[in-house]
C-alpha cells in the first residue's frame, strides 16, 4: 500500500513478482499465488464511490455483503446475513448477522457496522447511493439484527445488496476522515472489510496485492496471495500468459482468443454475458429528424448487425431483440428484431420526407472495438443515404456530451448492477433519467413512463414481466436505441487455474475464495 515502508515494500514486491516471472521452476510457490494481468491501473476503491467493475475485482473479495449471488446464478443467498425477513407490505427488511465474522483488523462485524455502511454511503452520495434511494432508515437492533425501512416498495432492493456497493465497511474508518470526507481518501487506496482478502500493497502502475484476511470468518481460501499485475499491452499479456508469468490475461483482444485457446497450457472461457453494446439515438436533443420514429427505424434497418458482430467480436455475440438481454427475466421472448434491409430504410426515410440527412456519431477509445464499429455504422448508413460524421473524443468528453445531450448518435455499453429488468427498462427509458442517469437517447413517451414506473413499484414478478413486455414492444417499435448486440464474456487463463465461476451480475470479478491452482 502507499503507507508501506519503501524498503520493505520494494523487497516484498520484487520477490513476489520475481517468483512469478520465473514460471514453472517455482511451481510449489505458484500453487498458492494467482497472478492476474490487467490492462490498466485503478483509481479509487471506496465501495461507496466506485461504480466500475475494474475496481470491483479488488474490492469484492475484500468485503462481505448481507446477501451474495449464488455461484453462476442471478439468485441471491445468505452472505454476511444468516437470514432475513420481509414485511407483508415489503417496506421493512430485517437481517440477522452471522456470528464469528470479523473485519481484517480483528474487529467484530455487528449490526452497527451495517448501519454505519449504509448511512455513510448515503452521506457520500455518489453513484452507489443512487441504488438505495428507497432507504428511509437503517438501524441496528442489538448486536446481530439490522432493520431497513423503505420509503417505497423496491422489488430490486434485495438484489442491490449483493452488488459491490453492498460491501460492509469497518466503522473504524470514521476515524480516518479528513475534512469531512467520511473516510473517502483513506478507502480510495485501502480496504476495510471482512472478506476473504485484504489489500496489502499497491505499487501504482505496477501491481496490487491481496493477501488472506487472517480474521476471515468463512472457509480459509487456498490462494494465499493474489497479484493484479498491470500489463498495458495486449500482446505482452498474451506472451506472459504463454510463459506462465501470469495466470489470467484480461486484456486479450477479440482477434487473439482463437489462437490463444489453441496454445498449450492455455484455455479460454466463452460464455454469454448480460453486457450489451448499443447506439444511443438522441431523439430529444439531437438532430430534429431523429424525433421522427420513421427515421430511427430507417437507421435500425440500415445496420448490418451480423457484419458488426463479426468485425468487432469475432462473432462472439448475439443480436439483441430489444433492450433486455437474453438471460435476464422480463425479456420479451417474442420481441421484434430488426434485420438489415437497406431498401426498407430508404423507403422509411422517403416516407418521413427526410433527405440528405447528416448525423454526428460520438465514440471514445474506451472500448477497443468502437473505432471499427463506428466505421461500419458510417458505411452501413451511407448505403441508405445517411451521412455519418465520426467524432472520436476522450472518454471524459464523451460522457459530458452524453449528459448534456449534445450529440446525434453515440456508442455505449451497458451491464446491469443487479438482477432486475429495471436496470434496463427504467434507466434507459424513464423521461426522468435523461443523460448519464441512464436515458441516454433522451427518449420520452408518457405511456412507457407509466408502464415502467408501475413495474418498478410492485413485487409480483409475473405482473412486472407483463408490464415490461408491453413497454419493450413500444420502445423497439419506436427504435429508441440502436439495439446492436449482447456480448459474450471471454477470459484467457492457464489450464491449471481451477474453480473460477462466471456470474454475469458481477462480471470481471473473481471468486478468489474458492479458486485454486492444480
């Protein structure tokens, strides 16, 4: 960590990395050490502030949550809580904390710690707090019971607790507060949880090191040390993976996976994810022509979906048939799917009375495939008579443009934070969520607002599904977004890495406490 003495830090870090780099000769050592190659360093790790899965890969194994995702399932099971009760009106949730749970400094985990965590999050008031606006109060009732009272029915509440932001923070961090920051500066580069691991070192630009939490109340993990090694170049990651210098390579590019899978000692995990790649079509503040659904439909018919998936994901993707991806409950199983039909696209533009249409397409370099995708979309729409001007911007600039609505078209990806279709339907289409809040197409339809708000206010899943399906039919017919494709999750790793379980709700996060090396 930053606070470590330089001399000790350098020696320990060098020894650790040296042992890994020497490869198979140190097999006895490497059995209990996992090295993950990641493409870039991180910025901050506070569970109350970060909404980025890249940070979550560090924090998730360092904290415990009241409930956890059950293996590869989107269902939740007891975590730090041994049991819970929900009141008949679905406004009160009462959790019982497991005995014997301790934070990494040996402090016991109590109901007060849970209360502190959520009150702190709401005070910090950053991205994670947006998932808990339904909390009216949280209070400890003795050492082992904590009670949440909601101000409205929140059918997704239980699932939000399984997210990274549900990690219970040691109340001793309150003493680390600086200038009223609620400990944010401290937790930016420290962990303070009761999970299986603790962050012990962070050499900026080089690696982060996790070690076992000696006070962990669960089953002791096999892996004693996990190093997240920063290897910015994809080719270097591939080379180091082949040599056994890293066990997992996160930065392999789409065009490399097939070859990597054939190399001795390597394997590639390839599973459907819930992450989608979409195009925002700004019908609210963009080119006035985009207010006409016929124009948006024309754009949707002009796109070569198969060609885009082949070029950007090497075919490891599935075309969307609406906003909710396959695998998430609430998806319309009979949803309409746009197909490439340039003739129809031209006819729709003519019907709309639109000609010589010129649109700006904003994208950033945040995703390696977006440049190719943008060029293909430009070529696709040109065949229908639409001119697309490519606007490559810095990621931060793109976010500013999205929030302000100063764009026509824009590329984006989206993955759910919890297992509920509201993550797609209510974020994307509610007219109260314009911009970065979720509705990045600035789409507005009172009928859709009514349907999705009703669905988010009841707990009956069958009724909610029916409401969401009605809404899906409208937003697909009105081509509110360019529904491009649902991505596959791919990960390259050494064949001796065992026990990894992919869960689409916590993508890029490793179940380190149950992984091992054979």
